C-alpha cells in the first residue's frame, strides 16, 4: 500500500469516540499528523486544520496515536463523509476560485502555528 503522506485521494480519520473527519490534505508534523478538513477556511481555526499526536504506523489503514486513517469510501461505505466531500468539491467548482497547492497549504499551516 502507498505511503499515507504521498496519497492524493481523500482520506478519513476515525477517533476512538467514533468521530470521523474527511482529510483533504495531510502533512507530517513533529508531533504526528496535521490535516485539513473540507471547508477548512470557513471553520473555526481549531476545527479546520487539525493535529493528531502520535507516531504514524501501518501501510493502510494507518494508525496515528489512537486514531485510524483509511481511504474515504464511497456513498455506501461512509455516506455522511462522502456527501461532505461532494458538497465541498461542488462548492469549490461553483466558487471558481484558485485552490492552494500542497506547498501553499503547508505555508498556511505554518501561518496557523503548525510547523510542517
């Protein structure tokens, strides 16, 4: 399986309390894994860009601390999260705005105080 940080497909992170977030970009962080959620620019600062502490382990699914990261399934596997991703992709298309590159997202993360 591919390295978690080299994938370009949307990912899903599940926490022990069954909270699930779609990850539209992720980066290695000195404390673990940093990720961007859909609509990250509209969410409160602590919600749009998240840090998960812990070592990144596995070859898919992956573990980061107590959380598990998988490739986001289709409507039948993860319907709520797949719908959230589709809404975000539709929003981006409708806005017609330039979306930041991976390097630019890393710069945004640094501006928010996350060293990546």
